[in-house]
C-alpha cells in the first residue's frame, strides 16, 4: 500500500510538497524524504506528532530518545512503521524540524493506494521554496512580537476598552473546529 502525504508550512505562502511512500516504510524514511524534498539536513533532531483533526498533538515519534520522562512510552522514527500509526486518509501529523523556535510542517495523509508498493519514496509535487531550516532566535522573536502587536491593535474594538470582563458566549468559535488544506 502507498501513502500520499501533503506537506505545507504556515511560514511560507505557496509552499507545498507531496510525498508518496510505501506504508511499510518507517518514519525515518519519511523524514529523509521530506528533508530531501526541502534541502534540510536529515541528521538534525526532529519529531513527528500524530494529531487529532484539530491539529492537537497526541503521540510523538522522535528521531532520538532523549530520556526525558521514563513514564512515557517512546517511539523512535527508525523503529516505527508508518502503517502501525497511520490507518486512514485525513490523518494529520506535525513534523517539528526546529525545536528552539517550535517551527514545523503540517502534514496530511491525503490518499492511500492499496495493492501497490514503492521501493523508495517519491516527491511527486514540489511548489515554492521551503522556509529556512533554522532561524536566528532574535529575528524570530522580533517577527513574533511584531505580528502579535499588529494583530492585537487591529483586532481590538473601541468598545472593548472599559469592559471589566467578557462573556465566553460572545466568542464565536464556529469555523475554527476544523482546519483543512486548500489546493
């Protein structure tokens, strides 16, 4: 069986990769395919996170056991077969490639092709330029602060000032329940 993964970034508009890989491959094979498609160093520390439909992290599959919490089960990329963790189209994953700034790719398994196999992963679509693999921490913090400041100031309503509190019923969360990829 072949899995087709779509990869996007929240940092770069018009960036997209699609990777086809055999379901019996490991997460390390997927990591290498992603890194090859974007020009990243495949030896860098990174993790995949299996997510629920709202992109909330559920299970981590890491490049190397860091031994942080002995109570938690550790899944390593080189030992974890894709088909043991991914069963359905629409499965969402995060690939965290820069721990320092928590930068990542958003991945969705878009198609599963039964009855076929692949010896090696293939990058079947490559659009746009990937974000840089690492970023200067001061530069990153300045961008985050600038974005936070501009969003807060433009989103505040004059009526908001002077209010002592808020009613949770005033917040409309409809539309935020499900994130999907646009073609």
